[in-house]
């Protein structure tokens, strides 16, 4: 599961393939932090390449779903302004 959106990186290469690399949930305070990594292509990720970019997304309030599935987390991320217009892969 991943999403596609073109984002320019500091390396001058566009990251087009984004997937969740880490998810840390805070049950006590009711929130989660997601790290999503950007690669040039899906093939680059599957070849073991390092990500070109990383974004942290904090889920709180209505965005936080305890024990969320990966699909639910992607759904929430896709609603964020920086990921508007992305497509599922």
C-alpha cells in the first residue's frame, strides 16, 4: 500500500512514491505520529534505495483512531493539505 504524489526534494529529484515507514501511537495522550517516506519510484523503494524525503504527520483529535489500520492511516494522510490530490497505488 502506498500513495503517489509528486514532491520536489532537496536533491533536485522528484519523489513520486510515498509509503508509511513508521507509526508510533500514544495511547495515554490519544495520538499518533506517522513517518511517510518518499522515493523516486516504487522500483527504487523495492530495490532497497534510501528515501529522498520524509514527512512526519501527527494524528490527534478527530484524525486519531486508536489501533488504526494502515489503510485508515493512509486515508487520513490523503486528507492533509500537503497530500491533497494524491492517488492510491
